[in-house]
C-alpha cells in the first residue's frame, strides 16, 4: 500500500485545503481505523484523486489478502 499512500501524501501536500485532498485524507483514516466511509464522496472528486483512491483501495485489499494468507499459513503450521 506504500505506493498509493506516497502518491496520496504528495497530492495532499500539493493541494492544501482542497476538498478532494480532504476526501483522500478521510479515506486513508477510515481504512486505517476500520471505520465507515461514504463512497459517494469519491464520486464527487476530480479524476486524479479518484484514481488515487482506487489505487489505495486496490493495494489495501491486496495487503489484507496477503496478511490473511500468512495468518492461515501459520495456523496450519501450528496444527502439525
């Protein structure tokens, strides 16, 4: 998830006070905390922040999948 996070951080720094930057910041916080996020807010963003949000979600999902597989692997190993 590091690539998307870096890109989002750059976007936020380059666009302080921008509503789209706030949406990206809130999305990152919601994913980190496991909190709810209104997806409708993404649809109101411009194309670049929307693409950044999709990249973040894609990397976040992949990272969760990898973490779950690692956990399953360790659990199976302990059963032997």
